[in-house]
C-alpha cells in the first residue's frame, strides 16, 4: 500500500512538473508573440509616418510651384 502511494505521488509530481514546464513554454511563447506584435505595429507606424512625410513634401512642392507661377504672372 505504501509503495502504491509513493508511486502515485511520484507520478503526480512528474505530471505537475510537466504541466509547469508547459505553462512556462506557453508564457514564453506569449511574450515572444507580444514582442513580434510590437515590432509589426512599429513598422506600420514608421511606414505611415514616411508616407505622411512624402505627402507633406509633395504639398510643399506644389505650393512652391504655385508661388512661382503667381510671381511670374505679376
């Protein structure tokens, strides 16, 4: 009876350790996924900022041309 209890306890201990290891792996995977998400979001934001800068520069160039034409008409 005592050996059966010890064997059962050992099996439960091993299962608990395995479950804990799996839980740690899941947490690590979650952390990695969050870091990847942050990286992707940063890349999207950078792309958006670059596109906005191009638009602003384009608008500025158009205004310069309009100003040049206005001066030329005078």
